[in-house]
C-alpha cells in the first residue's frame, strides 16, 4: 500500500451460496485508491460491482460471504472486523451511495431524522438542534429546494433525483475520505444525471475526498474519472488512467466495449454497449479465461482455454489480465 492510498484492497473474494451452487461474485480483486482520485468501475450487469462495493464496506449479508482478502482504509485493516467497529468507520471514513436509494433510506423516518441520526452517530456531542441545522445545510449543498421545509418530508415524498441527492448528502455528511457511489445516476434523466455528477465532483473536490464511481456508462467515465478499472466476471481485468484506456485498451473486453460505442471519439453518455455472447455463469466458471468464449483475440487459443491469465503491467501503471495483452495493445495502438 503506498503512502498516498486511502483504500487498498488485496485479494478480495466474495461468494453467494445459492440453490444453483456457489456464485463467485468477486474473485480476487486487488486495487488501490489514492487520495483525491476519481476512479470509475465499469462492467456488465452481474459482473460483481455491487458485491465488491458491499464487501469493502463489510455489508455483505447471507447468503453472501466474504471468504478472503484484505481491505485497508487509511492503512487500517477492515476485513474481518466486528460490525460494531465497522459501523464506527462507515459514514465517517468511508461511505456508500447505494445503487437503490430506497433500500438505504428508511421509509418510516423523515429525511431530516435520518440525516440527523447520520450526523450524530459519529459525534454525540453535536446537539439535535445543531445536527438539524447541519442537515439543512447538507440539503442545500446538494441543491434540494426549500431544505427547511423538505427536511420533514418522508423519502417517498421526494422524486427519484431528489432521493439520490439525499443519499449523496448522507454519504458526505461526515466528510469521509472515500465515497463509493454505486450507479448514482442510472435511474435519472440526462439533465438530473449531469447535475448529480457535477454535485459529486464539486463536493468531493471541495472536501478532498476520493471517489469510486461504479457505472454502466462509458461516457460518464470519460468525462468524470481520472482512472478506470474494467470488471468482468468478478475480476478487475484492466486498469489504467482514463485517457490511456480509451485511446488504446490492453484487454480484449475493454476493446470490445469501446468498439461497440458508435462514436468513440465523442463518447456520449449511454448504457454500456452490448457485446456479442453472454457473460459466464459465476457458479460454473471455465478453467481458463472467463472471457474466452466471447473473445475476438483468444477464442479457441489453447492458452486461453487452459489457464487463467495473470496480470500484466505496462508503462504508466496500467495493467491488463490477458495472456495476449501485448498483442491487444499493439492492435489498439495501430487502430488509434
Ligand atoms: N443476494 C444475492 N444472492 C445471490 N446471488 C447474488 C446476490 N447478490 C448478488 N448476487 C450475484 O452476484 C453476482 C454479482 O452481482 P452484482 O450485484 O455485484 O453485479 P453488478 O455488477 O453490481 O450488476 P449491476 O450492474 O446489474 O448492478 C451476480 O451473479 C448476482 O446474481
Ligand atoms: S486471455 Fe485470451 S481469451 Fe482472455 S481476454 Fe486475453 S486473449 Fe481473450
Ligand atoms: Mg450493481
């Protein structure tokens, strides 16, 4: 873990015990997030993005289970710590903007009561009155109109966009060092998406926090993130600074995604493009590379069928988990 890392994840593995077998949702994920970094994580539906986020925060519940790995936040190990300790860290040092805000907000408590609780959970010396005033300021910060009045509304009285803002307000309430935002804009129209991203950007930069932004949307990554990691079948298969990856991907899956975007030079916001074939069943993974059946470069190659690829690293700190990453990179460089 480098000095500047706020988060360091190493060998994280999470499974779900299901009737169909053991679903290996997160399979040995390792990455660091530096202070102030804006990291984007992209990958198809079911690739393990939310499971990874929940695992980092110690929020995986049965039938799920984190079976291996280390999660260091500001140098301190979180994996395996009792929930009581993790509750003290969550919201204060690291927080999560949930994929579904309704699942994170309590429908029978007003938005104000929930924000006050969040603020006071980590600092009992803050009076209710002061916490309420801070909650109004937070709602104002996230541009909820008439915050004094809206504080006493229940979550269902807010629109989807407003609920998402409340989630962001709540995640930022105690000035965490790291915010993980899981698809914070998916349910929103394009204008609201832009406002939410702007807001996240402003709040994160003002408060000097780092952000991990999970999204299906390559346009959002191109616009918002300094660095990007591509997730496939429970693994981070490519990692790079954003511009480098978009110019010349080193992993065939990242290449396929970018090729499927109609105008790669002008990445517009939109859902992750569909590529041919289906993702593998995470309960029955093949012995070799999980992308092999869909891979334009490796399908049928004995190395790809027989052995899971190791991570290869390249100049500038980029990495790709592919037997033929150099070949892919050479092709990408020619095409760029
Ligand atoms: N509670 C659960 N019980 C059983 N399996 C689960 C559970 N939660 C997730 N999984 C499985 O774990 C895998 C990863 O799911 P996850 O929700 O992390 O994907 P994701 O990348 O976040 O997808 P999306 O983009 O649709 O949000 C999937 O195969 C999913 O079916
Ligand atoms: S290891 Fe082989 S199958 Fe997997 S991505 Fe690389 S070339 Fe494709
Ligand atoms: Mg998800």
